[in-house]
C-alpha cells in the first residue's frame, strides 16, 4: 500500500512538473500591450496587444489576464508597426565594419528600419554568398539582402570600356548573375546612368534580367536618365518597361524623380506610362526618398558619359587632350543646365577644406574661371560628391501619392540627410503634418508593400507567424533631425525597435544587440 502511494505521489509530481514546464514554455518572451497597431497593409490602426515567442509574432489581439510574458512592454499611447524595409541603400561597407556599433546601423534602427537592401545602382559586393555568410558570421544590427550588381558583373567581364558585349561575353555575364541568384540575391540591379552600366545596350540588360527572372527575382534600376542628360526621362522609363516586358520580370525604379528644371512636370507622363504598363500585366513599382536634392559623384553629375569611358583614368586622360577640351567643357555646361540649371545648385561634399561645402559657382568665382572649367580642375585631382538641388516638390508629391511607390533612402554616406531621415520624414512631415498621404498608407509604403514587391517571406506585416520585426514609436516625439547643414543626425521618437524578436532599441537607446540576419531569396522558412 505504501509503495502504491509513493508511486502515485511520484506520478503526481511528474505531472505537476510537466504542467509547470508546459506553462513556462507557453509564456511569451515579449508582450506589447495597448499599442495602436498598424499592420502594414494600409488599414487604419487598432488598439491591440502583440506577443512574441522567440523570433516570431505569436499573438495579435487582446491579451487576457492569463497571458504571461517574460517581458511586458507598455505600449499605451505608442504606435506599433512592422519594422520598415529599405529597398535601396549602400550600407554594405558599414555592415562589414570591424566595429559592432557601426554594424548595428543605428541610422536605420532609429528610424524603425529593420531590413535593408544593397547591391543597388549596379554596384555592390560579389560573390553574393560570401558577403551574406560574412554578415551571418560576424553579426549585423538589421536584416540585410543583396541584389546582383550589373555594373560589377560587366566590369568583371568588360572593364569600364564603352563597348558592346559579344554573345560570348553576355554568356559569361549570365553565368555570374546565375551564381549570384543561386547564392540568395533577390534580383539584379543596374546603374544605367553610371559607368560602366551606361555602356550596356537594352538587349544586354534584357538577357541578364531573364536569368534573375528564372529565380523569381526582381529587376531594380537607377534608370538611364532621370532628366534630360542623355536619352531623356520619358525614353528612359520606356526602356525600363521594355526590359520588364521582354524579360518577363517585375521592374522597380529606384529613387524615382524628375531632375532638372527642363524636365519638371513630366511626372504625370511617367505615371501614365507606368499605369498603362501595369494594366498590361507588367509588374512595375518604384521607391522614392522625400528630398528635393540628390547626391552622387561630381563626375557622374556633370561629365558626359563618353568622357568617362575607361573610368577615372580615362576621364583624366581626355581632360589633358587639348583637341577635346572645348567639346568636354560644352558637354559639362549642358549637363549642369540639364541637372540643376545653374552651378550655384551644385554643392560639393569632400574632406578638402577649401572645396567642402562650397557650390561649384563659388569655387569658379574664387578661381576666376567658368563653372565647367572649375569642375575639370577639381576632377583632375579629386573625386568629390555633389549635392544637386534639381527637383520640384510638385513632382515629388505626385510620385508619393501613387500606391506603387514605396519609401526608400538611397542612403550610405553622411553627406545627405536621406541616410538618417527618409522614413521619419515621410511619416512625420508628409503623413502626420501635411497629410499628403495617410499615416497607415505611409507605413504600408515602408513595410508591407516593399516585402510584397521584393518577395520577402514572412516579413513586412504584423501577423501571427511572421518574424518579429517591429517598430514602436511615439507620435508626439517622432522627428527627423537630419538636415542638409547637419545631415548625420539620428532620428528621434522610436521608443522600441525589435529585430527577429530581440529588442535593439530599448526606451530610445541602443541595447547593444546584433539581431539581424542575412536574407536569401527562396530560402526555406526557419
């Protein structure tokens, strides 16, 4: 009898232990209570609770008193959204930096950005797989994805020369694109405005885009012309759509804009072309940063493409050829007019103490030469970047209102406020303050739309089973602090940012966690 009682006690103890363990396992890791939840689809917010278990969202709704969590975050008065997804950046070097805090990418986290794309504009790291493996091994603060960079591929096969690709050379480039797609790239990008992408024919790009299409990838492009510097922006958009149609691939125009006063107002025609293409079944989208100035190298901004044949060395060799000088100067003058109108709207960004922060017009006046002569003199020895104040707000807002245009930054350096403020500016300035779009639509453009466009699995929405990439911000204090005068100022108002279930911004401060993952297209869900 005693043995039976002992056995019953033992069984009871085991059952109680198992129940306790089951109860413990059933506990959430994090429970966010009473936040106003924007789910990323464009729907208006609902006051809800969101639970997280390990890396995933495990509960969305109203939590009962019996729902327990290791950590409870009071979201009263805060807005909760999916972590934002950045479709166009140049942060690959930062994510490979030795310093963990640099790899954290605070400029993005402080805006609520939890995923970034790189390899844009046809430039970026290869082999794709090696870079993705490195990021997983060393740790990064945000999720990171890559595109196969066409410019890097072309340079590997043809260099920076202005020549057409032979059939054999196209096959070699196709093999490189194929390798990048197999290693996890989400598509292929081009920089047809830049060297060497500008030298590629439409047919070459179509053939390479077909390779990315076979894997379900996307074609992302800095199109050939954003104003009137070469083929004209209308013809450039037509080329993008032709590539999409003939390669049977979704096309995505990066940082869509109309640059140069002669092209202002053409956003209506561009939108019409894209809408007609979408009705024909072409999947066409775009991203946009919310500023009226762009930034790129001074040479790409102003020097004709034929002068840049062969890269910087080729350009400088032509500068020394007296027989070409007048033609080069006229070409630079034409490009200044086409891009910004006048040289006082080109601001130099460089560490050079004399040049940095000055306009090309100011430098020209100080040297007693024309603006185009000043540019040649600068580029003979240096390679500065240049801010181009060449856009109109009417065009910017016209694009912003389109349901197929998402938020991007083209961020990378510290010379332009877009790196530190694009997402915050769209939410605060254009949605909450000016009402150009609703806040729920702004959040969709920063999350769900981007995930859908780039085929990112289980991210971009507040939905049970999705990865717990979450931004929780205070609508009263959300603020873009970066300006053109002080472009490297972090945004404020993000109270909590969660990446793959780990709190990386905690009560407004960086927690020291590197919770990001290298993302791969078609990778199996974990």
